[in-house]
C-alpha cells in the first residue's frame, strides 16, 4: 500500500483552473492491486460550478469562426503528441492495457480525433433550395447547442473522451466531461495542456467522480441540453429516464456482443491472428465458472492453466486468456458482454444458421466476417443486425463514416457528419425577394 504522500491526487478542472474537492475516492493500479491515485468524488456542487463556467464561456467560444476553433484543436493535438510517451505510460498504468497498445492505438487515436474534427469542421455544407415561382429561397443554418455533457468509459479512456470532446468544441459548444472514476489520469493530463493550446477558460471543464453522483448531477442539470454517453446499457436506461423531463438530445454508445464469423474459405493466416487480438484485447472469472457449470468445456486459460506472477503483481487483476467450447447459445457467456480475455468458439453448418445465431443476442454494435467469397461477405453483412461489420479485417475505421449500434447497443451515431449534426441545431431560413 502506497503512503498517502506518494499518491497522485487529481483535481477537477473548472473555468480554466484546477480545483480541489472536499472528498476523494481511491483509484487502483490494476497491475499491483494497490491504490496509487486519489480521484475527486464530485457531486452536485462541483457539477454546478462546471456548468456555470461552461455557460459563461459559451457566448465567446460559439462566436469564434470554425477556423479559429480548428487552430486550437490542432495545437492541442500537437501538445498531446509531443508528450505521447508520458500519456501512454499513464494510460497503461491506470487502465491496465499493454503499453504497446496505449502507445500505438489509444494515444495516437486521441491525437487524431482532435486533428480530424479540426479539419472536418471547415468543410461542412448546408442545404439550399429555391421556389422561383414564389420568389423564395430556403437555406439551412447550423448553430452550436450550448453546454454538452460528455460521459466516457474506462476501457478506452482518452481515446473515447477525445472522440466526444473534439466534435463538441469544434462545433462551438462548451463542455462538462466526466471520465470514468477508474481511469481518470489521462483526462487530467490533457487539462494541463489546454491553456498552452489557447483554449479559453470554461470551454472545457472536467469533473471527476462516480456515475451515481457526478454523472447523475450532470445528466439532470437543466442547463445541459445534450448528453453524449458511452457505457453500459443499464446506465443508459437511467440516463434516458432522467433526461426525459428536459427533452435532452442523447447519443448513447452502449455495450456489444460482437460475433466473429469465420467461414471455411477464410484466409486463416490473416483471420486467426486478428481474431485473437479482437477476442483478448480487454482485461471475469464468474463467467468461466458459469460456463463450466452449464456443461461447457474450457480449452485453455482460467481453471486449466496456472498463472505465475512476479511478487509485486500478486494482487494485480490478471487473468489468463481463456477459450470456451461446446457452449450453448443461451449461455450468459454467449449473451452478455464480457470485459475480459474470454472468447467462446462454436461451430456452424450453414450461412442462414450462423446469421440467425449471431443475431440472437440483444446487442448489435459490431461484427466481423471472414470469407474469400465476395458475394457472401456482402450478403452476410447486410443481414447481420449490427451497426458496423468488418469483413476480413478488424478495427479499421474511417472517421467520416457513422459509428454506433442497433438494438441494445445504443441510439445515434458518431462520425464526421453524424457528430456535426448531433452537436449542432439546424434552422431553416426562408427569404422572399
């Protein structure tokens, strides 16, 4: 256990200043199981201050041109990139992912999020129509909404936080963000760069804390007209209920149970390494026990192989990659999202059969299809109930195109056009001449 003087202590970032909180919660290093950081346990008072700061900053920020906002986003991207190694080390320590993944995926993508939206905000067009017989011209105009509430998850901390922050402020909104209380460090590090990037005070406010206190206070605040949330379906249901009296705009990117369908004509030299990465990328022992009790066979990993850890990591949250076979479709391991290195392998005979089984879950975020038959991949992709289908690849993204799920995996889409439309209000203007 670290001594209190050795702990990293975070502060909320409100109106351009770091502000201490009256109470804190512990954050653990997942590789050792020890407390290494103290995170503000914010509530109504802190959220109120952050929303007030965002409201005060909105008139000036929203009046800046897209080009002026773009310059600041690009500068912030440069500053994060200049300190990429420190961000990657912090993300790995805080979240538990490998340093290689943080260094090559998480932090570079956070940088790219700012650069992408700094560019895309300069190239949007609006609609215009003419009614010549009546001497009228109609056109649309888009304006920022106001204060955006952004709530991001623990699994891709800076990656997904910046995926919300960048389009929100690029469109001229000001924001109050609440990162996961379990993985808050890189958001705090980003705040330290905002002044140097030229960000006016109050445009970006970050309040740390739990969903039940800080998150709920943000969702319920009457001066926050839109909420962008990534997290669990259960939490999203509560957000929807609490937002309803205020008719807030909602973007909800939720859980997934993403099937990987491998046909007999797949190129296994590409398919197997990629599927291994996609199956074991996250860091749940109860699911494995349930599967075994249901009659499934554990091929390797938890309960089969032993895990030897160095003395300093004995209390860490480590688990062997686990493969489960001979499992029923109705098993919880086949139906529920597992944030752990656990994958289930089941055989199928026909195209119709595998599509029906892949669609037999409540989620519909993403899927992968592996086949060398071009007609088949198009056919299967159309029939899968999923917001995104990768064929013969995984995690390849064009940020211009929509990202989001169907069924219990969410409401709304994120991407260049979709984020622009979510973070702005459209107005139709008619002029008679």
